[in-house]
C-alpha cells in the first residue's frame, strides 16, 4: 500500500473554487475599484497566495471587498515526516490513483525536443484507463496553441486536457467577475492575449508594446489608460522599459488595479541546451517598481488544481502530480492534497532534492516518466 511521506502543513489548506463565474472566491481577493492597494503581504513568499491557514476569529474572510489579514494566510509551519523515496514499484503508484497531472517543460519536453519514452508512457497510462492532464506555467501559448505543439511532437492530446497559466489568468478574472468595462494590460506574449480574448476581456499591451521606447526629455510625462483594472505579467521575450513603466503606472495610480502573475518561475527551458531566465524575472521587475506582491494564478497556487478537480469531478486524493520543480510542481501537488512524483529530467537534480536545506519533499522521485514502463516490484 502506498503511504504518504511528504512534508505536511499544520495549517489546513483551503482554496478557491475556480469554476464559479458568479461568486467571488472566498480565499482570493476580488476586484475592488475603491481599494487602491489590492494586496500587500509582509512575507515575500507570494507563491503561497492561495493557501489559507486554519480559520479563526482573527483570520477570516468577511466578503466586504477586501482581504482581511491575507498576508498571514500562508501555511504557518511544516513538519517534515520523511525524505522522498525513490520510485521502485511504478505499478503500485499507477493503480493507486485515477488521474495523472503532468508538468510539460522538463517532464514531457525540453524546448522543442520530446523527452525519450514519453509517447509510450502516455499510451500505457491511457490503456490502463488513467485520466491525463497537462499543466504548464508557461504562458506564451494558449491552450489551442499548446494543442498544436503536442501534435507537432507526435502526441495525441486533447485541448481540454491542457491547462496553461495563460488560461488560468483569464479564468481567474472570470471567477471574480472582473468588470467588462475595465481593461487588462498585458506584459507577456500571445498566449495571454488569446485567452483573454476568448474570455471576452478587453486588453492592451503584449507583443505590440515590445518595440516601443520612451524618449526621456525634461518634463516628460508618460500617459497611461485609466481604465486598466488589472496588469497580468507572464514570461515576455519582448520585455522592455516601456512595459515596466506602463504597468507600474497602472498598478500604482489606477484605484484597485490588480497585479496578477501567471507564475514566478526563476528559469525556463527555451532550448534543451541550457536554462533561461523565466517569467519570475519579469514579475520581479514589476514587483520591485510597485512595491506590491502579485497574486499568482499558476503553480504552486491551488487555483488551477481546484479548477481541474471541479471540472473533471476528481478527488484530489486520486491525483498524482508529476513535475520537475520542487517549488512549483511538487508544492502544487502537496498544496492540493495529491500524491507527488518528482522527475529528474528537468530543473531539479538529485543533490538539490537531497540538500539538507530543501524542505519540499515529494512522495517519490525517479529519473523520467518513462521509468513507469520499467520499474517493477522486486521479486523475492
């Protein structure tokens, strides 16, 4: 019988219902035009924005268009039970869950190169009746665009099985009834724009602002759209000073303007040759200029986990999260109450996992997902 050996939080993990299009989430702040400071937690570890500690009279949500004591709603402590165990019996893990959620970069592919053994592994899991879902923090593509990438790599994946952080940003705005007369300024790429358009939101910015420059003359004042009610920041290869200043002005000067990050990943896999600076670098620049912490909708925020669980009717205890990052993928699974499997085919190495300073321990770890095909229980 598989047992959980991961770090567990002493605080309960209550999270938002992401599917609701009419009721604001009780654990994620919602848009308030009269509140000029949307979110200012004292703790910089904003990846835990959707994690809430045990509710008491000093730490409750009052549904009055503000977040009470939201900065203290992180997990307050961890108790480390045991270190991660190497995966030795893949069949037992497979039979213990109904759904596998896979990260993409570093798990399914690196850059535009498929990782060895992935097609056979996915086919095997489907043949056993397992539901497969693919969740990525990369916001440069929409779900439709990711569907084409899977197809190009020879993988048969339905668009409904793909959830990117670009989609999560639009889904979050929808869940809080973001006003249709407000606009979204995008620091990011085409994926965010396409998902916002599909959700019916007005937007500006994105790649179109990549070539814009600011000519700093004496007395120059940069104008910005006063109707921008949210700034969404994701990975952006066209990032420049114009975007930094425009986003900063919107967040600091437009009352109630939201600061939303698709993710805070430090690095990403643009190619399979090396790691590249990730979306966290763009988010960090805006955070530095505004002195505000973003609301993170991608991993490890549990927003997408709740969305998936509600959409597919999945029990979270019947999910295994498979990823290559401790601070996003594995934490995402743990925050959602799922089993977790770390693969060493991407960002995290075995020395990183076993470092005494690392407090994030998955249930299991293995080299790559194709180990599912070869790891059998030992015979006596």
